[in-house]
C-alpha cells in the first residue's frame, strides 16, 4: 500500500513539474529586435514584411528568409525553419517567434495577419450611413 502512495506521489509531482516547464516554454513575450538580440531568449517580434527586400526559400534546408521591420523601425533578416506561411504576400503585419543568432532572427514560427474580407472600407461605411 505504501509503495502505491509513493509511486502516485512521484507521478503527481512529475506532472506538476512538466506542466510548469511547458507553461514557461509557451510564455513568450512581445519585444523588438534590439531587445531580442540583447536578451538571447525566445521572443515574439511584431512588424511588417519589407516587400522591396529579397526573400528566398532553400528547399534542401527547408528555410524561408525575408526582411522585416519591427515597431521600433529596425529592419532585420528573419530566417524561418520551414516553408513560407500561407497568404504571406497578403499580410498586413507579421509576428515572428524565435531568437537572434549570428546577426539574424531565427524564427520557429511566423504568423501573418491578413485583411479580413468581412471588414468594410471607409467608403462603404459612409455610404451606408
């Protein structure tokens, strides 16, 4: 009976520790490129894709790269481990999750915000009034 209680206690403690580690890993703060470079932690950077800068995809390494300007107007190269996100060309803003390495922001995930087809233009709103 005591052995079952000890094993149950170990399982509960292990579950709590794993849950706490998972929470800390998923808790990623928003920042800019300068702060991300200084802290060397995994962060989220919000900005916009610089369309007149080159983009590339390396099929062998499965890496997509582009240039992004953060909210502090700093431009940096972003290297995504994966393919180009869907609707990337339509994005009004981009959020890259990752950290700096070798002068580039290496992203594990890139999220795009595209204009909604349900949002009306200011002209259509004024006409309906």
